């Protein structure tokens, strides 16, 4: 593909991302699956441009005074960020973007000048900036960095050193993560899903922060655990390994279809202590990996911040409180409730814990921790452990 054709492809992808609900990675996969003629260099160049534009969307939106479109975002990125004159690229040539219209040229020429405000520079909608400003602008800049690809070594089948050697034999470079004892970090461009190590269940894709969240739960073999918002089951798999495949784990999700992928993952991992559904009685530990804004993961999906609205954030807050109240009923006296989000917003984290404790005087806070991209180099995770003491 010629450079101009790659730019046109990026415009199409960005339009689909901005206009829909799917994460950028999924849209790109779907786009390339329908265009087999795009070679590996084409896919890499298009993906890089898409993510670069999305990571500068706030700045571009400010420069364009809210009049942005996929074409203008790309043209503005080339002009103001890359310092490339876009008019010859938007040329009407075959496979290239069509020429910029008079209206588009007028928008580009009327750009706002000067230093963008913090919300624009940090690629956040302006209404979100006051909710995150307490973390500091220098720290929040980490949300615009590229996230690494991490794996969790399945300790039921191999050690970390053994997996590093197996992957190296397959031409995949991996290094130990600095914090998680089960983690590996891959070199850029590695494709682990096609490896024999992945097919044999030696590894699962899981960010180091998610692995640390599971480690903080301090589970032991023989425990009975309820993963109340299990989703596709990534944390259930990690719990089974941490428990040495001894005990019982119940994987539940309000949207049962999310659990349909769990059975083959369990079989591949060799984990047989996980079953779907709710327990009949109380358990030792209930994990609530709550639905949230996902603000801790925005470096992986930089457009997600722009899909979030004040109304949606308020709706999530109500849902988090309801889920916590329902899950608490399954905690036995002497047991624990773990509340986890991949959010950096206080309204979804400490505020939810304080609200829960005000409604449930039979629980006590044991600990609370916030993992962040800037301090720990991982996706943002909030982990609170609550005890239910014996009366």
C-alpha cells in the first residue's frame, strides 16, 4: 500500500472507532481481516497512525475547536503534530483521501493557537479533568504511553523460567515482569496466540496489574471463592493457579454469555476447580471485579475516555453499589470481600468502599491500594479488601 492509501485506511478505522463502541484493537482486527491484501508493514503503519491520532485526540479537538472529524483529526495530526503538510496527501488520487473541502480547509486554518489546556494536552474530555487532576498532570501523561503486552505464566503447568525458554525456542522474546511473580513481558510485535506455549496452556494474556490484583487476595489451596463478576474468566483462571487447583471457585456473571469462553480456557489451563454459577452457601472470599469506567486501561484504548459521559459514570456508580451489596451476602462470617476496579476515579474506588461500609456495619476495611501506570508501570487497578468478622 502507498503511504496515502495507508492514511485513507487509518481515516476509515478512526471513523469506525469514534462512531462505535468497540475498542480500537477490535476494530483494527476486523478491518484487516476484511483486507487480506494489507501486508504486515501496512498493518503496522496503519495501526500506529490510528493510535497516534487517538492519543492526541484531546489536543486535536481543542485545536479544531470541537469541529473535528476523522479526516480533520488525521489532517490536523499530520499538520500540527508530525509537521507534515497534508494538502498533497488528500489528493483525490486512487486509494488516497479525497481533497480537503473548502470547509475543511477553513477549519484547519482557523485553529486555536497557544498551549492547550491540561485536559486537551492529556487527551481527556474537559469534564473529566477535574475528576482526575488530583493525580497530577505529569502522572496522568502515562495514560498516553503505549502499554506493554504481558503474560501470566500458568504455574499449574510450568515455571516462569521454563516458559521463557519455551517461548525463546519459538522465537518469542519474553522477560520477567518487575512486580508480579507470575508475569512475563513480551518484546514489541510478539504474537503469542499463535505459539505452541499458548496452545498448551502455559500462558494467558494478562496485564501485570491484573496479576498483582489477584496476588493481593492472598488465596490459599482449599478455599472456596466466588468470582462474582467473572467476565471471560481471566481472574478465575489466575485464582485456580494461585490455589494450586485445590478448593472450589464459582465463576458468575450477570451477563452469562461472557462466560461462554471460559470452558475451553479452563481445559487448556488444566484447571478443574472452577465451575460456573453461584454457590448454595457462604464462601471464604468473594471477588467483585466491578464494571467500571476502565480509566486505568485507557493507554490500551485511548478513545474510551471520549465514550464516557457523566450520565454513564453515574450509572456505573449505582451499579457498583448494587453489585457490592448483592455480593456481600455470599461472604461467610470470618470471610473476606474483595472490591477491584480498573479505574483511577475516586467515585468508583474509595467512595464506593466508604458507601458500602456505611450501609454494612458488619464489614471492616482491611486494606486499600491503587496501582497506577506511572508508579507501577501497570494498568490502573484499585484493590480493597474488606473483612466480615465473626460476631
